[in-house]
C-alpha cells in the first residue's frame, strides 16, 4: 500500500504539482488555499486568500487591504518586466480589444480565473481570444482606488462608505475613517 507521502500516491502528486507551480510563479496560492504567497530574497509574504477567492467580507476595509496588498505586489513585478506569473499563469499587461474598443487589460498564456480578473479589475484575454471580464464591484473598486490616489474626494467618500472604514468602536469620525482608508490603501497621511 502506498502512503500519502510516497511518490505515486494522488495526494503526493497534487502536493508536488502545487510545489512545482509555486516555484515557477511570482505569486502563488498555497495548497490549502488560505494564503497567496510571494517569496523574495529569503522572505515570504503571506496574504490571506479569502479576500480574493471568497465573497466573505468582500466589502470590508480589511478585505480591501488584502486585495490591494496583493494587487500592489503584482504591479511591482509587472512594472519591472511587464508581466507577472500567478499560480503558473503568465499575465502580460497589454491593451486588448473589447466590444471594438481598445482597453487596458491583460493577456494570459493559459486559462485564467474570474478571481484574477476581479483582482486586477481589468479584462483578461485568454488563449483562444476568450475574455474574462471583472465583475462590476471589482472594476469599480480598482477605478475608485485610482481616482482616490489622484486626489478625488468623491472617490474617497465612496470607498469609506463601501468598505465600512469606521474603526472608531462607537465613537465615529470622518478623520478616523480617512485614516483607516489611507492605511488600507497604503497612502501616506493626507490632510483632511
């Protein structure tokens, strides 16, 4: 009888495949699907995966924080080489044609997933020209964050409302909500 940790056992093969994919990826989903991991110079970053792969707490400031952390890691890699490999799939940042219009998006070298399109908030063209579109909430999130980073106060207020940025524990204030939003999006303290 083959044990689970022996070559040839289905569980062993799944773990080995996952490890191979992780070793050849910039960002990977851990085998237990609890964390996305990023290894860099003997340092491993763990980001809770629930904020990307589950709709649980989707509209909370900590869900926003985890998604934005993962997004920023991906974009740092993309900025260096115009592509990122997530769980064995390469995503090239490019312009793609959607409904006869050229839009910013990504092209993947293998089938992708809705969750990755949601993470980027942009469409992904897969092999065979099939396109995965981000869900409305995800596109809106990415667009609002971009507007907020450009100083749009309406976007800031929408983000505070959508992601419940009240950390006051019964003593609410806009200043505390702004601070929570800035923290969630890694923005240096702004004047209010």
